[in-house]
C-alpha cells in the first residue's frame, strides 16, 4: 500500500482532481455563506420576536450538500461530477502500468492475486478519502466564516420541531425535517452530515472501482476515465425517466434529501449491487487479463 501511495502522490492528475474538488467546495461555501448572511438579516427583520426561527436558520445548512437557503449550483455540481473528478488520478492506474511494462515486474514480486487485490482496495480507499476530505474542509470553512461551531441550539429546536412542540409563525421550516437520519440530526448536525459524507465516500469508492474493473477490458484511456461518470449519468437518466428518483444515487447521496420516497434499504441495496458488480467485473477481467509472469 505504501508504494501505491507514493505512486499516487507522484501522479500530477491527483492534484488536478483535488484542485477541482476543492474549488467546487470553496465556491459553494462562499456562495452559501453569502446567502446565509442575507437571509439572517431578512429573518431578523421578519421574525425578530421569535428565537425559534433563528435557531433553525442555522449556518450548517450551508455545508456542501445540505441545501442551504437557496439553490447552490456548485454544491450540486460536486455531487454530480465526483465520479469523474475522482477517476482522473485513479481508474487508469492498471492501464498506465501495463503500458509502461511495470505490471510484469510487479507480478514477479507479489503474484497476480496480491497485485490486483491491492490495486482494487487501494483505489477504493483513496477514492473514499478524496471524496470526503474536501467536504470536511467545507464544514470547517463555513464554521470559520460564520464564527459558529456549537449547533446544540439547532438540535434542541429540531427535536421540538419533530415532536410538533416548537412554536413557529408558519410552516416555512417544514422542509427542515428529514426522513432519513433524523435521529442523528437531533443529536447534532455534525453526526448527520458525517453519516452522509461517509456513505458518499463508500459509493465514491465503488464508482472508481467500477472504472478500474472496466479498464481491464478497455484500451482507450479517456473512455476508461469517463466510465464511472457514464455509469453514474446513465443510472441518473434511466431512473429519472422511469420516475424512480429515490433509487438514484445522485438523489440519495445528497444530505439535503431532495426527493421523496428515500429509505435506508434502497441505499443498502444499491450499494451492495454496485460493489458486487465492481468485484464481479474486476474478477472476470483479472482472469481474462493477458498479463503473464
């Protein structure tokens, strides 16, 4: 794994990918904090007599993926483009080593099974953290720019909102209630967003490993890099056309929960299918591989 990490760190595409992810996060944070400050001023004028509103109008809503007060195009772009941006430094690693002749050298050192297992596991773990770390930075940036770190007042107000005991002037905040992981939001927005970011990281690893698996069959480097994004978008288009939005990863990975009908078991089923397909295609590709000792 150490050698794989060194090779990844020497890959200039890693820094291109990381820079794109960070730019999306930073841009989303800047837009979100701007919207937050404008809306806080508006709420203070309209609901100045109601402290419950200020508790629910929390800056954590501007963390990437949480939805915010207005539509944040950069936040959505992060969740729309992450399969491609994560693929750039990772999915063609076997293809590059084949073309350089390094695969034959590696197979003599560790054996066929060990080499390919290491590639699969390392790609999965790398994609997980490459997806997760920019989002964690986004949380820190929002908190720094709003000077807000303690969200216990929001959690207390949210618990009352869920129970129906929170006095509010209208139903403007009904959308704050979540159907999934609501109990975590009652504890703290940190736990809620961590659950979503970790799930997103698990799916990110799966998409990259799907691309890695197809790289054993494809020869075109650009098609190999695009394959995870193609799979992601084909699923999005098919499930949108058939009105099965709650099964679409683009919809259930976003913490804002933009569609109805979401459920834990749908996420689990899609995740298991994704991983099984990735492992199956990869295993078949390894068996059919032309690499020899």
